[in-house]
C-alpha cells in the first residue's frame, strides 16, 4: 500500500508519488488516470490505458462468443 498526501499547487491539488512507486505501479509521468470512489468510500486510481485494453479484450471476447453461440449452446447441453 502506498501512502501520500494531497498538496496544494497554485490553483490545483496534486498527489505526489516517488518515481520508484510510480514505476512499481507500471505508470509514468504523463499517463492518464481515472479516480473512482466506490460504495465503501475507497478511492481507486486506475490507468486509462489499462482500462482501454481491458475493454478491448471484453469486446473481442463478446464477438467470439456471439460468433460461436450455437456451438457453445450445444456444448452446454452436455452428454445425453
């Protein structure tokens, strides 16, 4: 777990991370991130780049499932 402090800088707030922590997270300066707040009041920081990649994988998976739907339904019936 990383701990840091939100600091003021001119008319903005910034979160300062040491370069070593940023690298460990697989991120670098200039990366676009999303901040989300869940129902437990937890703030989640995630890479937009990784989220886009995940969305592409989901889209391709859905395409494959739709193309193979009849075969998958047959497999789901099992042996009679």
